C-alpha cells in the first residue's frame, strides 16, 4: 500500500508540474530551476532553494536560504566494505538525516554531508564542505568547513532565540525586529 501511495503522489506531482519536489513541504517555499527535494526530505516554511541544488534525506527548518549548486544529505558509500558499489553490497546509501535549523544561509556550491546538524542562524560560506555539526549563529567556511567566527555575542543569541522569529509570519518578524533594534 505504501508503495502504491508513493507512485500515486509522484503521478500527481508530474501532472501538476511539480516534478522535482517530492518531500513534505511547508508553505511559501521557492525553488530555483532544477532544484531537487527527494521524498525522504521535510522542508519548513518560507525557504529558498537555489537552482541545481539537490536535497536528499534532509530536514530543513523555516526561513533558510540555500544557494545554487548545493548538495545536501546525499548518500555515502561505505568504504569499509570490500566493494563500494551498492549493487554488490546491497547497502542503503542514505543512513542518517542531515538537519538544517531555522534562518540558515548556505552559500552556493556547498556540500553538507548526511548526519550533519546545522544550528539556527548559521552561515555556511560558499564552496564549503560541511562534515561536522555547526553551532547556532556560527559562520563556517572552507574544505572541510571550519568555524570562522560567531555571528553575535552570547546575550544577543539568547535574545534572538527567545523571540523564536522563525515561528512567525514575515510581516510580524519585521515589526518585532523594528521594535528591538
């Protein structure tokens, strides 16, 4: 029955011209041309996924901006097996979900490996390869991605997190920000 449901959902998406977005999606998300979201992924509200970006087996929060040509959560081959071919070893390539918090910016041409957790408000510099978790409101860059600096001090981060802006509508967020600056 589950397989039949997946087939039916894909047919509906094809007929409605939503060919490349198979996961569970919130509202008001925008996708660049040829952006792909697989059926194992979940995406929140008000996100932008850039062109040619592939998201597989990932959970994405709200208000994230993901640049073009990014790869997030893609399958990895087990190099401890005698063969790396999943046809021979019969292994699943998708073993751990990548998790992207709220209000995260991922620069173009970046790679986020499966199992990585990126905290709220983090910034991933263009061309970075993220192999380890990234703390809230941290900027990372490079191959492999390394911490460049914190975006804000501890007190400001606490205040931002207490506001939980990502749970609100854009107009409400703008009002809150204008009152708090």
